[in-house]
C-alpha cells in the first residue's frame, strides 16, 4: 500500500495536479506516525509512511490546507471520507483545492491494546498473514491482527468511500451488521441510576485536555464556547462534577446530527473515556425518531435536526 | 538499608496513621493513584497515566472566596493546613519532576498552597525494573534505578529493600520498624545491574541533550524546522496536562450565585488564550505556542535553573499526543543540522 501511495503522490506532484501531499511521516517507534504535509518528491521518498498505525483522520486539516495556494492531495480511509463530505456540506473545506485518494482499509491498530497485553519496550512490529510479530526488548510475541484492532474498526460502519477523485485498492460496502449500537443498547437497558453511575465513573477521569474537541472534524467553531470568556460557560478545567458533565453533554449535543461516528474522539482520549457512546446514542435515537440517516454520506442530504416535518416526533 | 517482605502489612501500617496513595489499575486498565484501603491491589504498571504532580499541584484548587452582602464584600481565606499523606510507588522521573516544580513554586514568592502540600507529603519512590520504549529519563541524567524522594524502594527477588533519604523518610520507616530488618545493598546492586542492561537496549537509550539547553535561545528560536514540527499539532494541550513538569496555571472566578470562588487551574501554552492580555495573545500562531512549550523545557528553564532541563523523560506525552508529535522528535530535529 505504502509503495503504491507514494508512487501516485510523486506522479501527481510531478505532473502538477497538486503542489502538496497530506500524509504521514515516520516516527521513533513502529507505531507513532505523525500527519505531515510533503512538498517535494525528495521529502516523500525520505519520510512518507503508511501502515496499520496511521489511524488519524486527516479530513480536519483540510479546513486550513484547502485555503492555501494550490491543490493538496490527501489520502482518506472510508470513514474519513464521511468526515470530509460533512465538512463539504458545512462549507468548511474548499473541495476544488483538494485531490482525494480513497484508500482501501482493513482496519487500524490500537497500540494501546498491544500495551495492555503487557507488551512494552516495543522496537518493531512486523505484519504477516493476519499476525503481528511484536518485537520488544523483553522478547517477541505474536498477536492476531483482530486482537490488536482499534475498537472503532471492530464495529466499522462502512468500507465504502463516499467521496474520492481516485481509489487505491478496492471500494467496499456499507456494513449493515456492524454492531456499533450494542453497547448503547446495554446502557439503555440500565436503570437511570446505573447509567448515571456509569457516566460519572467514566467522565470523572477527564482531565479536560480538549483532545477530543480539537481532533473532532465536527468541532470546527472558530471560537469554542468553552474558550470564550463572554459565553458565560468558559472553562479550562471543570470546577465540579456538574461542569465536567456539562462539557461533554454540550459537545455531544453540538455535534449531534453532524457527527459521522469517525471515532477520533475516543481514539485520542488519554484517559480512555468511551466518548463515542454518547454520540452513538444520539445517532441511534435520530435513526429511530427521524429515519435512517448517516452524516457525511451525502453532502446534499437534509440533516434531520435541520429539517422540520409536521409529522416529527415532539419528544 | 532495610528489608521488607510483607508489602501489604507495610501499607496497612502506614494507612493506619496517615492517608496512603498508590497506583491502582482503573476500569480501563490504566494505573491511577488511589487511596489505600484494605483489599486495594497495588498496580504492576510501570507508571500512572496522570503524573504524580496532582498531589502537590492539583488541576484545580480554590485560592480564596468572596462573599457579597449588599455592599459588603468578605474575603475568605480558604487555606487549611493539609493533612499528612504518603505517596508510594513514584518513579524516578516523577520524583525528579518535584524538584522542577519546587524550583518554580518554592522560590520567592513562595506559593503557600504548594508548600503546604509539599511539607505534608512523604514520597516513597520505587526503582524501575521494566522501562517502556517511551522512557528517556537517562537523557536528563535521571537514574531510574536510584530514584530520589523521602524513601527509595527497590523490588528485589524476595521482597523490597528500602532506604530513607530524608528526615521525613526516617520518620516513616521508624513507624513501621517492626516490619523491617537490616540488610546490605547487594540485592539492590543486582537489580540496578539488570536495569542498566535493559536501559541500554531501549530505543531512546542514545538520546542526548546535544543541540538544546542553556543559552541557545538565539540559535534555536528561528530554526525553520519549527514549521514542520508544529504543522499538525492540534493545540489540544494533552501533552501539557499529562506532563509531570508542566507548571502553568490560570486564575479564574466561579460565580456560585452568592459569591465568588477564586480558583486556579492548569493552563497550557498550547492554547490560543494562554497569557491572553488586553491586546490579545502574544503568541498568535500554533507554531509560536508549540515552540514555547519546547523552548521552555529545553532552553528557557535550563537558562534560569543552572542548566537543569524542564523535562524528565517520563514519556507520557509520547504515548498520549493524538498526532504523535513530541519532545523527542523536537530534540532530534533540533540536534540535526542547524546553522550554529
Ligand atoms: S480527550 Fe478525554 S480527557 Fe481529554 S477532554 Fe476529552 S474526554 Fe476529557
Ligand atoms: S464526535 Fe467523535 S466520532 Fe463524532 S465526528 Fe467528532 S470525533 Fe468523530
Ligand atoms: S503536541 Fe500533541 S498533545 Fe501537544 S498540543 Fe499538539 S497535538 Fe496536542
Ligand atoms: S515533556 Fe513529555 S516526556 Fe518530558 S516530562 Fe513532560 S510528559 Fe514527560
Ligand atoms: S522514564 Fe525512567 S524513571 Fe520514568 S518510568 Fe521510565 S524508566 Fe522509570
């Protein structure tokens, strides 16, 4: 995959279709790739990488990048294309300035899962036939790819690219039986007290680092209410548990109907708070109340929360 | 040096006298400091997800309160003498971070809130035996096999070896004296030997501070590499909040409806409103904010503190940055090339 992507990026850079490439550059370890913009063939040849650890959704960077001079090439996984489309729908990204290559996705690895298996001192990770050989200074271990896969990928909603200029690899289908609402159903089955206890337990770990907000492709306000001293609810740290809840509830409400369920929020949370469950609850409710809707699927679709129909459910 | 074979009895004996905090696995399998009570299981994790600085410099802390009645404003001093407490299992990196925080909070003007906690806390450190790939304490001269603190503990084959380093440490060991026996340092030496061999194999074992440090503001400030390094930083502040040495805070007022609670909370130089003044933020771009974080740790802090770096190599920011950008990548990039 990496070789094909690099080859195509070089071609598009050389023939002038684009003047920059948004991809990933290599890290210190086998798993810590950083999103990077490449401006020359030499840079691509030296630093461009792509592997199972390139989980970051690059769509949000295009808000800024698509406003720069020239066209930029971006590589998007199926789930990233939903975010990209949603940003187009919200007029946040200038489509003409982006050349999208959709890349076939087999799921991404969550390195925390490897670490949770007790793997430490990781020096190499070799993928072969569905198995990762994780090399560490304490010895090697074989791990099944499925056991290392990120939570969001285990319940991937779609292998289909909803927007692209060209594809590398095959396009897939929407996954109907992705089971992504299983945990939401479990939470729904709880008593209100149990559910409250569940969320208090999870949210009490929050350190208000804002990683979830800043990474979220649906959180694109120029000035977030939580940063705005005039909003009356600006906060850098929650003063009490009420404020702790409020940050998350307001954020979940604000992205409701626009959240594509890309899973970035849960991926980046340093405290492993399952934020995606809040958003999935909203998605599930909207599907049930207003009919099936997937944010980002079609940039021209009428969003359920932005549309009024006389038959709409009142509460 | 003292030998301890019954760790749980040691915990119970301390907890009978004062609050004891130690790393415990939480529901998502990460370690966090929890108060010991009967049945608490000590975590085997290398380190806690949040650093130990929380004990002395908590994320939010009340400074004072104002009560308003008509035109009368009462200013209430909310400071209280903190109770004695013990933290067990602090690693060498975090223990070194306390020295860095002391250099900020215990110099004139002394921060009485911080000092209060520092004076009442006894730190028991634990030498590492299974460092992770993200560890690079060695780059800053920190010995993971000989951590500081009031008491140092080593896990050895058949128990623990303890050494008191301060008066507070002596006092702590004295109150559990019946659980301890005298021992020499042979077992400790053996563990340190093993650790040294492991440390040498770590991927960041050869990281040095060459190219950064005291007096290099002019050389490093305008380096063109800052642009690429900061390019994909999302300005979230995760790196600052997980960092044991990050020390910046903001002071804010919370309207309780019948008064004002003035509190301080952690702040991050990565934020757009950090040190915002009437004219706006002095650092208008993410490049400048990003550069501030690393220049502070690698140049400005050493400049003002006898060359001591403001990073202890704990590796938390390496493990938690959403885009995997971090101080190691910055150090390596700055060390490369350059036009000095
Ligand atoms: S990323 Fe996690 S810890 Fe950070 S603000 Fe969001 S929920 Fe809280
Ligand atoms: S709320 Fe989370 S899942 Fe939804 S779009 Fe934002 S980052 Fe993605
Ligand atoms: S360096 Fe990483 S953790 Fe720090 S603010 Fe930037 S993106 Fe967030
Ligand atoms: S900068 Fe990173 S490695 Fe250094 S002390 Fe802070 S969190 Fe640890
Ligand atoms: S950075 Fe050093 S002291 Fe800290 S946990 Fe790793 S090996 Fe131990």
